[in-house]
């Protein structure tokens, strides 16, 4: 593997937007490494994932974030990326309690959809662990009633882009997987 770069980066226009619109949960093990087809010109982009029959959509609004921290050690010769996803699910229910419990027991792969229409696959190989979950009723009438969940994954590379910019495109990348919303 070559460590030399072949591109520079120009200063972009101020047209980007931050934030997340949704996440899509894929149960761990629903695909294998051999089920993934990477883009011919950019292996940081995934064109197709076979084997996924169902994904579970969680709509998001408000303060939700996805951050990736690259850690390299010259002494150890290692590099890894810690992926941290924090989401707020509003309003408590018995169904959501069960979902949170199952998410804590498992280690799902998570597709992250940004407000800019980008799709990333977090926990590509090792999945994401729900490391912290807070169930909150707040103090005042306007306080949070719901769940704040933090997922953490450690991967060899940053989360791959998926070759799509719409939910219909996501279904195509996931080889016609069904999206469950409730």
C-alpha cells in the first residue's frame, strides 16, 4: 500500500450544512466482506452491498452528531478510526425501550444520512457498540423525554461513503433491501 497522496484540496464554497437526518440500522452479520462491491475508482465509496434484506430507519431531528477521530502511532505503526454517533430519540415507549435494549446487546452496522444528502456506513467490519444510553424524563415541561444513545465503533478506515444521495439510492446500494420505519 502506498502512503503517498495524489490530490490536493481547494478551498470550497460555503455551501455545506451540518447535522443528521436519519440513521439506518443493519443487524450485525447481515452481510459479509465478500458481499461488498467498492467503487472502481475510489475504494472509500461502496457501490453495492448484497445480503441485507432489511434495514431499520430512525428519523432524527435536532442535536445529533457523527464524528470520526483518526489515531495514528508512529511508535506502534498503527492507525485506527474511532467512530462516534450520538442520537436523540424523542418520547419514551415500551417499543423503544425494547429497541434500546436490543441495540445495547448487539453491535449493529449503522448507515448515517447527513442533512447534505451524504450516506456513510459506520461500523463496516466490527459494528457499532451502544456504549451509553440515557433514558430521560427531564425536569421542566419542555425538557427531553426520550433517549440519548451513543454508539462507538473502531475501524481501520473512516466510514465509507455509500454511492447514493437519496433513500431510493440507498435501497439500490443495499440490493433492494426493505426499509422498516415503525
